[in-house]
C-alpha cells in the first residue's frame, strides 16, 4: 500500500468552497511530493482568479448567517473542530511530516498547538465584548462587528499552526474566510476541510490552494474581501500591504525575523542554556521566523559555551522526519536547500569562521531530501549571515563584552519578532527585555508561546498580534451607537 493510501490522502484535491471540493475551472494542477523521497502524494488544483472569485462569493453569502449565529454556537463549532483534529492528530502530523520534511515530534506539537488555538478562540468568542457608558441624556454602546470576508495567506513551515492562527480568531469573531495555503504545504489544511465540512455551515471556511502570484494575488485584489491577514516573508508582506492600501482594507502581517538570543556571564547551568540555544536554532529545521539565529555569547563564558555547542551540534542525529530518533530532518524543498547552502558560501566569503556543519549529507532511501548538518559560524552582527533570514539550521555566534554595545547590535537588524536571554539576575532580565526591540522576549527559555500570549512583530516583522484576545480586535471594527432617551431640543428651528 502506498504511503498516500495509508495516510488516507485523496489522489486529487481542489478548491474547498461551500463545504465541498469543487471541480476546478482552470483544470490546472500541481504536485504535492514527499519532501525527502520525491514520491508523488497527490495532485492539487492550481486555483486562479475564477476559483478565488467563487470562494469569495460563497464566503460573502455565508457571512450574514454566520454573523447572526450566536457566539455560543460559533464557540461550540470551534470546540468540535478541536476535538476532530485531536482524534485525527497522528494522521495529520504524519502528513505534515512527509509533506514538508519535519520530524514527527514537531508536527505533532504543531497540531496540539493548533488544537489549543481552536479552544482558546472558542472561549474568547463568548468573552469578546465591546463597552458601554452613560452619556448626558442617554447611553453610548461601542459594539464590535466582524468585517465580512477575510482573505488569509499562510506559509509552509508550520501549516497546522498557521491554519489555526488564521481560521480560529476570524470565525470566532463572526467573519467568514477564504484561506490560501502555501503551495509547498497544502495537504494537512486540505485534509482539515473534511472535518470542517462536518461541523461548520457551508461557505464559512473556504480554502483555495495555489501559487502566490495567482491565487494569492487574486485574493488580495478581490473587491469582496474586507480584511487581509498574511504570514510569510517581509518581501511578500510588503506586496500584501500594498494590495490592502490600494483598496483601503485593514491588513495584519506576521513576517520575518532574525532574532537575538543572548547569553549572560552569570548563567548557572551552561548545558541547559546550550541545549536551549540549539533548540532555538534547529526547531523546524531552522525554518522558523522565530528562530534564535544570532547567539550573543559573553566573553567570560564564550569558550565553555562554544565547546558544548559544537559538540552538541555534531551529535545531532540527522534522518527522516518519521524516524523516532531523528533530531534534524530535511528542508522543505531542493530550492530551500540550495538557498541555505548558498548562505553557507556567503558566510565563508564574508570572512565568518565556519566552526562546524553546513554540509549536505545523504540519508538512505531519502535521496531527494536536503539534509544539512547544523552550521555554527563565528560572525559579526553586520555580516549578511547575521542580518538576513536564512530559514535553515545556520547559527551566527557573536562574542560580546560591553552590555550597551551588545544591546545596540541585538537591535541592529531590520526585524523585531523575538528575542531570548539567559541570566540568573532578575533585574538584568527585566531591564534587558525592556531594551530589546522585539514582539516576544523569552527569559531562560526559548519559544515560550504560552496560550494566549500576544504574538507579533516590531519593525519589519509585522503589524498586529495573533494568538491572544487582542487578535479578535484585529478581526472586528468598532461601531459606536448612541441612544438618547428623548429627541434632543432642536438646534436650528426657532423656538416658539
Ligand atoms: P516564505 O518565504 O515563508 O516561503 P513567502 O512570503 O514567499 O514565504 O510566501 C508565503 C505565502 O505567500 C505563500 O502562501 C505564497 O504562495 C504567498 N505569496 C507569495 N507571493 C505572493 C503574492 N504576490 N501575492 C499573494 N500571495 C503571495
């Protein structure tokens, strides 16, 4: 039995509109391939303007009914979706693992995180309130109202999380959606549709697979879309923001990162800190906007940290994402693999010292995959490898002595998504967190995305916060309604 059959994948997928996979109009499709064996997993419709238009119309027709659905009912449906994903988690996690090459341990975590998103916004849906207060002669009510049809576009690195980040708050707030998954990672989102069809009314959640310049561009330009939400590169984010500006619709963006991770000299458990720093670099095989890929190490602990870091990186078990002992698996595609190897050459050419890793290695039976040994560079902050988002297991280590200069360098990057720091001094932790220009600062643990913690970027890392109650404000506008108990005295008519 082929892997696709074993995982219950359909041979073909098309746009999911009105709770059905609709026959494609363009007739064009693309392949979803196993990222390390090259085996074809399915064919997916390459949607364009026409499919996007049909999907937006379906979402627009569903909007009045969905908006009028009591929040308690919307909430109950999100809880059902969470339960359906939970029951299907082992299969969905395996699909993601082979589709994008990540280890199963991580893709299972992704789906658990997605489940918590559906549950969080199920609760938030019924506690999202406007406000009211008395005014002279009456009362002011500020109501929160959904925008209508939301157009949402996501990347390939964590498809389960991205899908949940977009669907959950938007529909909780009473919007309907048209979502475009990434062309490299559409399968688990399309499989999720099979659960959606059992739970939600037709037209509330619509999915249009395809390419960015086609389905993506058609969605951002569509006049029926009242709100845009995007996660991906800062370059494409700028295009999406431009499309929003063109039609004057609100845009929320979660974009790239090049996060500093800072080791202070007072740490008391070097092994744990190094392990954390490795996790910060290699989670998602380094293909994460949050990755802590600029490691600032204080001079006093530099040699001890480097010794452990290099030994740790060289021990990392590389293999297929489905093998239970794998720590680092393959990058999403040959294109991404070549890009990362290109950055290894750039680092060497600009004078950074490659201490270990940075080579493509073969894995038997997975010859199509790009498995790259984790690379550690000794670098300077202004080097390209320390400034540009590489999206691979490549770490730039930067030695520091002077605190103010280190803070300046940590902030000297166009991004501002996340930052980590390790210290045993509470005041130092607090004051440093205060000075770092980042949407999330993690102290003594990297990637701490506690349920409901606002997640968003400063500077070129984005606009808006996801994963928190505030997100519902991004998916609604405020309407002020004032009530007077009697009609005000005329202002212009002469009094008798
Ligand atoms: P990454 O660097 O993570 O691959 P991208 O920013 O290239 O991220 O892509 C993220 C998402 O944006 C994908 O779903 C992609 O198809 C989509 N996309 C790319 N270009 C455009 C565009 N011009 N308009 C709309 N969507 C786009």
